[in-house]
């Protein structure tokens, strides 16, 4: 009888531990590699905030310096050291617009290096497609092409933020996505970027779990703009 009680106790205890483990959410660790197009308005933190609405625990680490390219980060070596020391589920990488032919090739070359490095540690590479400068809007399609081809080249996933800008503008041409310098994103553009990246990393086209009124950026977007952003995300490949 004593043995029976012990077995019952152990079964209950094991069941409780198992249930607790099932309830424990895994933290998704994401490393951002890029420049001011990432740290402007803190896109990594916006991504973490979106995750909270979806009950996703996200921890971000950033290597983002002004005017840095992927080559600059590679030569510095800090990203490679971080990958060696800590496991990351995803790397989200970007550089400048990379529209010119030589820039397109450089993007491919360094995306290949990062892809190889990520593969060593089981990290999934995601390219964050940026946009053309306001003074070079004629380059927009080249930017989209450059990042799309680089992602295909290494079989990485792609967060087509620049394409999302273009699709939003097709429906609402007056939406302000550039700061006064004609390069950096406004807060609402950074919110859109975070929404696109979240959608691609977590494979969710439906972001209806977001409640605009409870976000830290509720005053930056109208309800109509927010609904437009969500609709455009459903249209992205």
C-alpha cells in the first residue's frame, strides 16, 4: 500500500511539472544587425511590444551603428563573437538601400558570409528590406530587387519593408514615411517595419491580435492607417 501511495504521489508530481513546462513560453531570441534604419525609433523594441500582444516572449540584441554596412559589422567581428557565445533563433540583417549594381553584389557577398555563420549555430537569417532615399525614389524597384535577390541567393527569409511602403503608398500616397532628412523612417514607418518583420519571423499574416489603443504608438497612427498596414501585410508574399 505504501508503494502505491508513493507511485500516486510521483505521478501527480510529474504531471504538475510537465504541465508547468508546457505553460512555460519559450523566449525567442533575435539579433539585429544593421544601422540607423533599424535603431531609429527602436524597431527591435517595437517588435518586442508586438510580441507581448501575441503572447510571444521576445528578447532582442542589437548591433546597429550609424552608416554601417554588413561589411563593416563583419570586419568588426562583434556579431560573429555574439553568435559563438549565445544562441539566437533569428538574425535580422540590413544595410543601406543597395540599389546600385556594385552595392547589390556587395550585399549578396556579405549576406552569404552571415548565412554561413548563422548555419553553424542554427540561427535563421532574415533580411530586412529597406527603401530608397527620398531624393532617389527612382531607385525604389532596384532596392526591392536587390534585397529579394540576396535573400533568394542564400535561401533566407525576407521582411519586405520597402515593398510594404510602396504598397501602402499605392493606397494612401500622402502618408509620411520619411523624416525631414529624407532617409530615416518616421515613427509610423518604423511601426510598419516592425509589423512586417514580426509577420515574417512568426509566419503570421493576420495581426488582428494587436490593439492599437493599448500600444505605445497609438498616437502615431490613425485607426484607418493601422488597418491599412494590417491589410498590406496580408498581401505580402
